[in-house]
């Protein structure tokens, strides 16, 4: 059985990583859409760097939760028949033990050079404009997909959705595309679809089944059922 799991900020909420909704889509009085766009970055690069530098620094203060660990347990059993596609830019899936993780919106712990387009694992701030380790030019930006930019590895995601027998969406509001449309792709390809979320998402009516509650209890229970 081929399983595709899509995760959003809700799976990391109980680890202490704030979701976008918690901030009502706002950060320091800025609409997320304003700081998470290429235009926002060109207009006020230091504000945008601060937005990501703070989130990158906070990673060392949070831990994976039982939901992340349950998905790693599922991967132990399913191997390459499971793919986790995450909208999150934190590294909690990896630290929870998952190895087959696709960050469709990029990662905090990576820097992208606007000069040479090279990517570098990155732990520290970018606001002090460090030189790119590959080309030496000081044009590093967060390696994240902003609004208006094309998500990463869409071909691989489409292939996985086409081959899916089961599509499970965990902890996402279904507010942002193309991720919010994956359930429809999967259903058209014949997959069963399940939503696991704290409350019904904007697209909950698109799913065959839905269970609502905190991910740290919903996801381990679902994995136990699946592996039974
Ligand atoms: C693109 C990275 C073209 C940066 C992010 C008009 C109509 C439709 C679409 C558009 C439109 N105008 C523009 C668009 C396209 C746009 C879009 O969708 N805009 C929205 C605002 C309408 N999309 C784009 O621009 C995308 N690119 O379309 O390119 C294209 C497409 C395909 C192929 C080729 C070309 C790029 C969007 C990427 C933006 N980057 N993040 C960063 O992180 O800073 S978006 C960001 O917000 C997240 O990555 C995520 O995708 C999104 C929503 O966040 P969620 O993860 O869902 O979190 P949220 O807070 O919203 O919800 C949390 C959920 O968890 C809630 O449901 C809550 O109930 C639940 N929860 C809370 N606690 C728990 C819990 N669940 C369980 N347990 C708990 N304890």
C-alpha cells in the first residue's frame, strides 16, 4: 500500500512551534503574506531576515512530538511506500526519525544564494549578510518557498499522489495552494483520503474521513490502527 502524508504547522504545534493561524497570519504586525514574498524581501530584507532568523534560532529550543515519532514508526514498516510531504520548514520530522521527507516549501536550516543559486546547510543568522560558501557573494536568502514562488519537487509529489492508495493530511488549514489541492489529486487517482486535524479544515469536505483532535494523540492512534 502506497501512503502519502501531507503535514502542516499543526503537527509541530504541540512541540511549541507557533502555527500561522495562532499568529492570525500576523508576525510583528506584518501580514505573513507580506514578509513571506520575494517583493517583501526586496522591500525590507532585514525584516524578512529577522522573521526567519528568529524561527531558525528557536529550532534548538523545540523537540519532535509523538506525532512526528509515529510517522517515523510508520516509515520503519512501510519504507519507500511512505512519503511525507511537509509544508513545514522546521526539521522536526527528521529529528523525530523520518528520513523520507519532502520539504515542498523549503527549510529553515538551508540558505539559498541569489547569485549562484547554490544551497548550503545553514544554522545561523542571515541578517548579517554572510558570504555564500560556494561563490563568496553576500546574497544568501532563506531557502524557503515564498508566496508567488514555485514549491519544490512538484513532479515528485504529483507522481506520489498518482500512485497513492491512501492520502492523509495532518495539521494543515488547507488555506494555501497547491498543497491544499493535493487531496483532490489523490482522490482522482483512486486513493482513500483522511484528514487528521485539531478542527475541520477549509477542505475537510474533500476527504473521505476526518478525525479531529491534537496530532500527538490522533497520529499515533492512526498509525497503530494502520499497522495492526
Ligand atoms: C504557487 C513557507 C504557482 C514560508 C509558505 C488565490 C487563490 C488561490 C491560490 C492563490 C491565490 N493567490 C495566490 C495564490 C497562490 C498562493 C496561495 O495559495 N495563496 C493563499 C494565501 C490563497 N500559493 C503560492 O503562492 C504557492 N506557489 O502557487 O506557485 C505554482 C503552483 C504549482 C505549480 C507551479 C506553480 C507557494 C505558497 C508557499 C508559501 N510559503 N511557507 C514560511 O514558512 O514562512 S506557506 C505556509 O502557510 C505554510 O507552509 C503552509 O503552506 C501555509 C498554511 O499553513 P498551515 O501549515 O496549514 O498552518 P496554519 O497555521 O494555516 O494551520 C494550522 C492547522 O493546524 C490548523 O488547521 C489547525 O486547526 C491545526 N492545528 C493546530 N494545532 C494542532 C492542529 N492540528 C493537530 N494538532 C494540533 N495540536
